[in-house]
C-alpha cells in the first residue's frame, strides 16, 4: 500500500518557484527598458531636474514651482482641448495660429513713429 494524498490537499495551479534572476538577465532587462523612448525621455527629465535642483537654490521653492505652473497652464489647456478634438475625429490643427495671433500686433512696426522697433 502506498500513501496517497487526499484530493483536498493537492496543490492547485502552478506551484513552481521562479529561479532567481542572474546578473545577465538583469542587465538585459535594464538595456531593454532604457532602449524604449519613454524610459529615455523620463531618464533625461530626471537628470535635468536633478542638475537644476543642485545648481540653483531657488529651483524647488514654492514660488518657482507656482510660476512654472502658471506659465504651463495656458499651453496645457490648449493641448488638452486639441487632444480631445483630434480624438473625436474632427482634426483641426489651427489652434497654434489662433493662440499666436493675439500676440502678433506688438511685432508689427508702428506707423506713426519714425523709429524702427529694436525687436
């Protein structure tokens, strides 16, 4: 007679234990991750942020972060609207010219003054 395990005690599913990863497979995984465009852009952003936070004592202050947020808000709102228009299928890429048009009159030379602008 052999000892048998009752059916209720038998393990369910895959019970194999994964072997520890070797150094070679870790390097291949890291090279694969860094080879992707998203990872390389994130890595460069992290490097730039680290450099700027070390080189300038004002980089991570609340005043500077609020200023960057205010400057980015207009671009972010326009980009979000444009993304929704493109996703909806009504492709309209005239947003850039619409946003840039109100800023163009100061670049035109004044007609009443005989002085050319220094821009």
